[in-house]
C-alpha cells in the first residue's frame, strides 16, 4: 500500500472516526487514563498521528500540537479544538522542528511505511528531557481484532505492521533512544461493571497473564550522543546469472561514508552477467569505483563473500545480494548503525515488516522464524533472521573472524553463518535492521529448501557443541 493510498484511506474515515471511537469508548478511556498518568498537565505536548485530536484535549497541555498526514483528519481536529495547533505533516518526512516535553505515538507504528525513518525524524522534535510514549496493539490480538472488524465492532484497517516490543525497542536504539519503561495493559477491553475493573487492575498485572494484554507501551528518551566517525565502505555483491539486476545494483546503491567501493564476485555466469558488469564499469568510470572478481564454478556464495572481502579496501564491509530482494536504498541505515556505534555486526531482518507476495514461500518463512529462535538461544544475542543476505561489519573484525575460522569449521556455503558464528565468538554486539523484503524480478532462486534446511540443522548442532558445551 503506497503512502498516497494510506492518506486517501484515512481521509475517507475522518468524518466517521468519532463514531468508531464511541463504539470502543472503554478502550480509549483506559488509554487516556494511562497517558494522563504518564504525562503531567501543563507540559508541552506533541501527538504524532493525532487523528481528530482527542488525546491532546484530554491531556490538557499548556502547549498542544498535533500532526497527521491526513488533511481531512487535521481539518476535523481544528474544528473540534481550535485552542490547539494541528498541522498536516508526516513523521517519515517531518518538517516540524519545534521540541516538546512529551511526544505521543499512539497506535501509529503499525501504520508506518518505514519505522526506522520515522524514529530518525523524531530527533527533530525531542530534547534530552523529552519522554516519548509509544502504544500499540499486542500482535496476539490480531485474530480477534480482525474478527471485530468483520462484525463492524471496530474500525476497519488495511494490512499493518505487527511489531513486537523488542522490534520497536531495537529501532529506537538504532536511532539514539533508550527505553526507560515498557509493559502491557488492558486485559479486557469491554466495559462490564466490576468485572472489567478486577481483570484490568489486578489480573492484568500478574506474570504471564500480563503478556495477553491488548495494549503494549514503551516510554523512551534520547541517549547521550557522541560524534559519528566517517568510514570508507566496500559493498560485496555475489552474483550468478543476474544480468538483469546488475545495473540496478549500481544505480540504486547510495554513496556511503567517505568512499564506496562496489565489488561484484561472479560465479561463472552463463547469461552475460560478466559482460554486463564490464560494460557498467566502463559506463561509470570516474563516477563509481566498481570491480569484478571471477570466482569460479560451483563454489557458492560463502566462497564469493570470502573472495570479495579479501579484495576489499573499505573500513566497513557490506554484503548485498544481487537479486535486489533487499533494497540497496536501505544500506545507509546499516552504515549509520555501525558508524554511530549502535552495533558491531549489523544483520538485516526480513521478518518484521509485511513482505511482498511471492517474496518468500510459507515453508521458508516458518523455517526462518524457527531458526531465528534457535540461533537467538545459541548465540545469546537476538537474531530474528539468520539468512537475510545483507550483513555489515568492520573489516578489522572480519579479519579476526577469518583468523579463528577453524573453531567452527569451514563448510558454510552461504557465508552467513561463518561470520555470524564468528561475530558471536568474538562477542561483537549484534543488532538487526528491519528491511522490506521484495519479490525477485529477474533470475532464479538459488536456495534449495530441503537440502539447505538440512544444512541449517547441522549448523545448529555445530553451534551448540562449540558455544554451549564449551
């Protein structure tokens, strides 16, 4: 769904918004009750995704501002509450630069196209003393909420992001915020005298049961910041029979740091990939630093990665799959994460945002989620997606990993686990960047589900023996 489609949708429901809120008045009154507890009166307050402005009015701020990308929502809010300021603006392309004591983002994250970008722009309206309050639905409630929409008990919504609290915390951390408090509220969102009170004031606080609550919340603040050092970058692109994607790799990869080097490693392509790369090198001569390495037949992506890294000259090493299923436009997020010291090994994850249809088969998706849980336990750092092709680390750390490769063995055909295991062994801080996974538009998938699935199980056993039993 495009941004314009989302704006059109919210414009279309602006006049009905209050009617839907009245149908679920208990939910909104409990949410307001929580926000009033957290936010003192007479503060300066910004609500992002303010809708028709009701939360601002109930908080009674000395200065209240609401922004929303829906002009119709803002029009309704201005008519209802002329004493406050309401502006058409988009948190993913924010123009407002005023700073506030408190910022509310209620039921907003699930509607964002790029949560990382939204949190990046958030820095324009916060200061060290600012508290950011984020609320969202618990993903466990998705089936019930969908049912409520079909029964006309809840306002209908288009397909949304369903991020966990850990996902949101990770994205805040990547953009310079730390979580002060997080939790869950509202076990029973329907008002039944006495019953609702007992369930929501007592049972909703109990261990385990609290994880079934409808509302998840986070309170965050800015981290003390340091100066960002600039680095040179090498982007290694393993490829085999990807002629239709080569120019896109070059055109769509942004300039990174002080210098960007693109290294194609070709695995004996037969569709003209090498010829295309040579043509591109000549075309961009003097404009982009592009190299071609001939890998040889049948040696796999892992070998291509090693050959590319061995020739790389950049301070920071990137892996980018030539199939363009992970957009090259996302690479600056990886660069900033490592350059700003948020992590030392930056791993892409395809399992946060909704994927394009046909991007990943259902069996692969289930297997990736299971392996993510297993590897999180094995490596004792959060790993949501082990096989995302985009990974970033310092060259100095890769050289240390290569020196200790014999600890795990050298049989990984993908390359992902070679450096992932090595990073864990060196106690590098691993952080993940969510990416929007696209369907392949050219060429064939190179992974065999069952053959490589068996290999993943073997790697789990090796990691268990080497990391847990040692």
